[in-house]
C-alpha cells in the first residue's frame, strides 16, 4: 500500500478546494491518505508545520509515500522531503513558491526553514511541480525557480489560476491532478 499526505495552504483547511475529493479518489485506489488540518493556517510556519506532521503522521514517511501540497503546503512538502531520514516516493507541488517576495502578510512567518535544494532532490525519488500561467497569487517564475533548483519537472497548465475555488467552483475536484497521480502510483 502507498501512503499519501495532502497538505493545504495558507488560510486553508482540508475542507476547501479539491482536497477531500482527492482523498476519496486515492482511498478508492486502496491508498492510506492523511489530510491534516495544519496548525495556524492564518499565519503558517514551515518549521511548526513540519514538526506537526512528524509528530502526527499516522504512517512512516518513506519510499512508499507520496506528498501532495498546494501553495504553502507545497513548500511544506519540500521541507518534509528535505528533513526525511531516507528517500521518499514522490512530491507533487501545486502552485509552489519559495519566499515571501510577494509581501503577503499571512506568509510573514512561513519561511523559517531554509530550503536545501540538493537534499530535496536527493531525498525525493520523483519531484513534479504543477503551476498555471495566470496564478494571481504566485507568479510562474516562483515555481520555475523551485523546479530549476530542485532539478525537477514542471508542468504548466494554462489558465487555471491558483487551482482553487477562487478560480472556479470546478476546483472542488481536480481530475487532471488525479490523472497525473495515477501515473505516480502505478
């Protein structure tokens, strides 16, 4: 059995966007899925969130683990890969960013752990970044920077905003992501 962690972003919760839909889809494929409510989503910290995941994850994060993160949850997914004592299966980061150069006050405390791009690359057997060319919150160059530094693949899906309900009520589901993940979990 593969294990999956789904991580929401700043101001989010497990109940918004496509997260609960994805959890149900993956569980239908006999995956063990953990979709936690991360602490202090209104002012997240990568350090606190990583500590929370390490303390509460119901399974060992290892080669059989897929981590899917959205927005600041994507940054957390990278930190979890970086901090893991051994290899993990895959990280799929949707709308990832690496600093608060956008000056969003809610993310003032987010980047309290430095990224070690080489360690992230070495610890994750597969890294995939998914971004849109019209994300109103995270410019494409933010995700491209992370993908380049991790030496990872980036998939740009045109005109999908931040892949959330602000873009469209259709983002209660994310079939394209499930299609991508189906390839990852074969």
